[in-house]
């Protein structure tokens, strides 16, 4: 899971040729110019993590070739270059808090990137995935800490799902609270579903033992959060469907944890099929009016 930049069109900022005067920017122009610099600062890391991910998914004739390709991805260097660029920027006062959170994220990535490279080179699949989860968790904390404007320029392929909502979201206070509960659930649960086709049975059992407790907690916490909300009449059926979904998925997640603990992989596979079936049923039950509210997770 890596941070992807959506670069907005920005105004050109230039000095006047005669007298070397400088155009005074409006606050909006200052923000846009800064956000362009943020996107440029992120570029080395984005290129490096893309190379790394493609390398992990590639086929290599020898172990030596794979290790060489991992090293050539330049993950640590990309993280270092992006951190240096981020550290050199001075944000407008309106972006100071977001900048602080972004810089903290960049520092955490810089610390984890060499560890991820070493884990991949060692060939330890479970350790590699554990370090990738660490990166995903850092990104989740970052995305959930920033405002809408910063997020729209930084985060996801679908800003409508990953960023805080705007005033057009239906449902008033209920709509915003539901959206935020589902947004946090989706952002935090994503790293827990990072997996590998290279698992043998023992590795899969160990992997599930590591991630299932977190999935169980997120399902429980999100269900409780939604249960405390009171929907307006037009969203009552949708809300009921959401509560049923999180209740059912929580029960299944607990059963997956128990089945995995005794090594019953056939039961685990059956339960995962039920997990997917419940998701399909929820998608069919939700109204079109509720789609903007549930968009982060569904």
C-alpha cells in the first residue's frame, strides 16, 4: 500500500522581468504552489515503491537476480530523497498542521524503507509482509490526520472515498459520522489484507494468526460506532443493513480466528467465502441515495 499523488492544476508563480518584482500571491495561490511542491517532494518515494512492488511481483531465474533487482529499486534512497525535499519546504500558515503530519509520515517511511528492503532480500515472506503492514499503518495514521484540501492533492485514486467529505454529502450529521466511521475502517483494515501467493500452509496459518485479531477489533469497533448513530428516516434501512453486515462479519472473523488456531484450513476457506457473500448481499441492499455515505468502504 503506497501513497499516490493526484496533482491538481496550479497557478504559475513567476518573478516580473523588469525590476525583479515579485507577484504577491493570494492565500489560495500560495496553497496551490505549496501543494505542487509537496507532490514533487513525494515523487522519489512513489517511483521507488512502484519499482519495489513490481520487483516483488516479478519472476527471476536466480535468487541473486532477485536480490539485485530489489537493491536497484532504491527504496531507501527514494524515502530519503522525499524526506529531504519535504523537510526543505515552508508551508503557508493554513497548511502548517497538515505539513507537520506529512513530515512525521515521511520520517516514519524513511525509517521503515531500509528494513523493508532487507526483509525482501532475506526472502522471509512473513517478515516482509509485516514490514509492509507497518508502512500501511503509518499511511493510515497520516491520511486520517490531514484536512480535506491536503488530502485531495495527496492521497488516493478515489478522493471521494479516502478524504474527509465536503458539504455536499447527504444525511447531515448522520451522513458525515457514518462516512468517517467507514473511511477509518477502510483505511485501517487495508494493510491487514496485504497477503502473498507464495505462502505455504504453515505461513498462511501464521499470517492469519497475526492479522485476524486486528480485523476482529476493527469490525467490532466500527459496528459499535455505527450503532451509536441515529439515522434519518430516509436512511433507516441502509443503516440497518450496515449494522447487520458488521455484526455478521465480526462473527465470521472470530470463527476464522478460531478455525485457523486449530489448523482447519478448509473451514477457513469456507468462512472467507461467507465473508465475500455478505459483502455482495450488502451491496445489493444499499440504496443509491446512501452510496456517497458508504463509498469509503463499499
